[in-house]
C-alpha cells in the first residue's frame, strides 16, 4: 500500500473481497471531481459488477423509459495476465486484498495478491484518481509484482464503450433476491451510445461515442507509460473497444509499474474545437507533466477544499471519518465550472433515480455549498436559471402560467418523473403533485443571497426565476369564495405516503412565503433604479399591480392549524386519519412497516414517510414560536417511519432545537452512516447524496446550533456527552468564520480584511467578532 496515506481518520478501508458487497463498495469508492464520477469497480472487472462513469449534464432518452444520466465509456480496464491466465477475483484465489479511499487526497489505493491455477502468486497494486486540478484528467498507476515466480506478464489497457443503463426490472415470482453475479442481467437495459470514431496505436488510444437522442459526443484518449524493459505486444480496435497490450518478462520478486492517463471531453465543453484534437492535446499535456505531478496538483486542490469544509468531532473518530466521507462525496458531486449541470439524487456515483435532480439540491445539498463553497452554490442555482424555459413548459403543459419546476429534472428542466415504478406495479404521482419543489428553488436562491450578499446574482439571475415561479403559484392557487381564502388541492407534500391531499401545510406555507419574498425582492430591486432590473420588468411585462396581487393573495393562503394544541395539521383532514402505532424497529432502531402495510398502503393512516411539518419548522425558523416547534416535533416524530434517507438528519436537528436530545445522536448516526454502513441496503444504486448534505447540516445546524435568523448568524449548540468538541468553518458575506464548540464554551475566529466586524448571536446574546481575533463565549458566565 502507498506509503503516503493520510492518518486513519481520513481513510475508508476494505480488507477482503466479498462478491455480495462488491456493488456497495463500488459506490463508496467512487472517485470524481464534479465533472466526472467513476464507480469503484475493479480494474480487471468481475462478473456481477455494476461499473459506471457519469459526466455531469450528459443525459439521453432514446429507448429508455425516461431520460437517463448516461453511463458513458469506461476508462478503467487494466487487465493483467500471467502466462495467458487472467488475474481476477473469480478466476484466481484471492490471497490478500485491501482497498483504501484516502478522503484527504481523493486517491483510491488497491493491493491484491492473486494465486493462479499454477500456484503463482502475483501482487497487483493500483492508485486511481480523477484530478481536481484539471477536471478532464484521470488515471491509474498499476504496479505488478511477481511474488514467487518468473513469468511472462501482459497488461492490457482499454477504453470500452460497450455500456448500458438499467431501465426496468420485471416483476419476478418470489422476489428479486438474485445471485450477485447475475442480478443486473435481470434488468431491461437502455442503449444510449453509438461509437463514431476510434483508433489505437502504441502511443495512445481514442474512442468517441455519440448519445443517440441528445447528440452529445464524448471523447476519451488514453496512454500507457510502461517500464523500459517491457515490449509493446499489440493494439486491438473492435467495434466498441480499443486497447493496448504490453508484455514483460517478469523476474521473481520484481515490481513493474504502468501509468495510465486518460483525458475526457464532450461536445458540451468545446468552443468550436475538434473533440479528438482536444482530448489528445489535453492528454499530451498531462503526459508531459508526468503521473506524479498530476497527482500532486490534484492533491493540492483537495487540501484547499478541505481547509474550507472539514468537520472534526473530537472524542469520536468514527464520527469524524463519517463526516469526512460524506463531505468527500459532496465535493465530488458538484461542478462549480458548469452552471448547466446539477446534482442527481445519486450524484455521479450511480444511476439510481436516473440521475435526476430533485428538491434535494436546494434543501439538503445547497446549505453545505453556500457556507463552504459559495461559487459551487451559485453554479447549482444558475442551473435553475438555465432550465427556466423547461419550467415554463411544465407549467404550460399543466394548464398554468409562469414557471413550474420539475419534481425530477434532467438537462432541460422538463418534467422527467417516471409514471410507474421500475417493476410497473405502482403508479408514481410525484411528477404531477409534488409541486412544493418550485418554492424550494426560490428558497435556495434567497438562502444563497442572504449568506453571500450577492445582489448581482439576485438581479441578473434569481429575480427572473422568482417572478416567473410566483406567476405559477398565482395561477395554481384556487380561490375558495365561501371561506375567503386560497387553497392548493390534490398535492403531495414531502411525506410521500399521502397522495392527492388538499392543503398540505408545507406546500401552502412555502407558496405563501415564496410570494411574500418575491414581492419584497421586487420592491428592493425597483428601489435601486437598476437598468438591468428595469429591462427585466419590461421583458416580462411585470407591473407593480401584479406584484401587489402576489402579496395580497399570500395573506389569504390557507394554513391548517389547531391553536388549542399548537399543532399544525399536515394537510386538511390529516387529524381524522387512522393513528397506527409504531411497534417494531429494525437493527438500526428505525421503524418497521406495520404488518400488512408498505409504502403504497398508508394513505389512510397518520404514519409519515419523512418530516413534513417538522421540515417546515426547520426551513422557516423565524416563522414559528418555540412552543409550536416543540409541540409539533413531539406529535409528528412518533409517527414518522423514516423511510427516506432524508429524514433522520432533520429529526436530529429539530430534536436539539426543541430540547429533546434523547434521539439526536442516534438520528445523526443513522444519517452519517447510511452509505458508509449501507444501513438501508441500497447503497449499490449510488450515494444517498442528499443524506450526505443532511449529515453536514446535522452536525453544523444541529449540534453546532447554527441558523440564519433575521439575516444574522445565530448559534444554539449542544454536544452529546461523549463528544469533547466539534470544529467547522463557515463562509459568511465573503469572509470565513472558524467555529469550535465545547460543552462549556463557543470559540469563533473571523478571517476578513482588517477592521471587519460581524455581529452574531450565541444562545440569545449578541457577540461581536473582530477580524483576526479569537472570541470565546462561555454560556455559564452569562
């Protein structure tokens, strides 16, 4: 194993190969940089692998049920043979096996000893990376050691476009518990690529494929630097695959290294340049630097990113490792350089949910980027601006005005939610009814502006989104003359157990907030006298009377509430549903479905999939009293099934906020380890990336007690007994605030230009931060 590994609290390790866990490990060992993500499949491959490389923004429909994030050509293949016998985990005996993902550098290390049929033991080691210094470069350094023999060894390096996406899984009698070698063969597949160009020589290989529906060309060029005493054996050019093969007469105990560098570009990246020439020129630049220099450049960028976003839990090394694991995947999920792309529900680590973008971005992911990587946050929000036409098309298709953001969005913003589950057994209504996503987009925009002060973004991009989406709400709201109010009927709130409901409080209250905030922004931007804003008003035909109507309608939107109990009714009629108690829990202390029930049969009960009212209390902390938050947490928490990975983090945060600490740490662990421990059993499909964002919020906003209230940073921390302290950093108004929380005190250090002051609130008291000075606040002294 590489001698330069980071300390243990930065490492994710695998100590043996288990076929049953191989696909799960492929997800957690994904390497990426926001532009590209490649699952952690073995270089030589194995039967039953679910390998994948995904490029941000590359989608295609063609023969799939709905638009897919395309599984593009793979650059991983490096196959080693000893005297013609292939070394892989199913052909040979695996004597030793270890893989380590170094979160600090983004490098994936691998060390395996194979024993072949002749008793020859060969060690195969690799170091894999995708560069954060140059997002188009990736590579593998392969080292082969003949442990107990002298033999001819060949190394074949390939680029392979024989790829597919999973589409539908037919219903099988007896369920879908298939052997891991064949389970993916049971799926119907979608084809998205056609090879249009390829060549191979002793110097390099190149393959170019075209997406069949969207017409995106994807080029990959690779080279293989080899030992001086090796010989070039052959190149092969097949229909969808190109390869180079090197041979060497290996001596017993000797090690031989091969450096594979790869350049990846698509036609989305080009400004008139020719794709093959761009790939080959980029590859030549990387070759000239050398493999080690490429590694070092990428590691340096990783260090800078970690300086801005590392989270440390002193007293709990596993919690620190879990935090870093989740942050690592957040960092490789988003591309700050491409505002046309966003983050799919499984990031670039798998094709679950077809790579579609949900409300997850604004509600669960964006806070991490806003407060640690604001440029990335801006790019993610610009995606909503650049898909505004798709949102306008969605509204029009539903018979409404303005812009309605898709529940599931891909490259254009047009609704891409499938109508049926993968087995065709159950209807999916979220694409038609889960309309709160439109308000969540507005929430993301205004959260970013509040934290960064980026008024130029608001004027040039955000305002148009706010105005067009406000027009949607005005069109979608229904006037109830008898009650003198506005309503939203036949919707789905965040709790997806309940479909076709009327007046879901989360949806109604967020629509009300949305309209109020849009009217406020309009007034403030008009007051600036900005010619850009004047031009926008003229282009949209937006008059003051229309905006005044937004504010007036907002005041009359119905929000169900029982003042006698301080309870917000999740939706109209919810309190009359059957109150089924939760009586059984799994090994992770999460509720089991009541006997005879599943996801699709709880519409008539009070059981929830995930927080709905509690989520609303979290998102709008200024809008609800402590008494209301506490009453609703106590009521809804005991009825929540947590059948979404998004659920535990919010319960951890709100439990701390209302003073019910009993489950906060357990909920944090459920969120933090959902993928690292595969505690939902489906990490093989890709990362639960929104849960990763929720985990960051659980630590920072829960245990750190951080909130933005009335435009100010506020802190109300609490630590579990076993934690000595937590440390994290936040970006605020272009400056940096380092935070250390212990059971006895809170320490803050503002890094900003000399003379800068920032007033924050800690446990209800004002604290003034001065640039360059550490400020300590001790609650017991207050």
